[in-house]
C-alpha cells in the first residue's frame, strides 16, 4: 500500500510540475522550460513516453544534459550531507 501511495504522489508531483511549466511558458515570472524538464524527469520513472521524450531532449541539447547531470550530482551530495547530519538514511 505504501508503494502505491508513493507512486500516486510521484505522478501528482510530476503533473504538477508539467502544469507549472505550461503556465510558466506564458508568465515571465516562472521558468516554464525548467518546470517542464523537472516534471518530465519525475514522470519518466512511471511513463515510457516521458522517458523517451527526455532522451530526445538530451540528444538534441547535449549541453543541457551535461548541466543537468552536474546538478543531479550536486543535489545528491547535498542531500547526503543533510541526511547524514540528521541521522536519517539516504535512499
């Protein structure tokens, strides 16, 4: 039951970021493309179409893919540091 709830929350967050991304394409305050990429990344763990679309984007824009990988490594290190200091396990 817990994994099903986790998947539902994950999908809701993914679609939420997609919605923010679409809104952000029209509003100058939000970074629409960034929110769309984050939403696709979240949804790619559940939907094959999102994973394929991300692969197409990474192949089309290798500089974006490279910066995304750097950000992912930095985020992982930061999260490990935060959870190590709180004593909670890193997943």
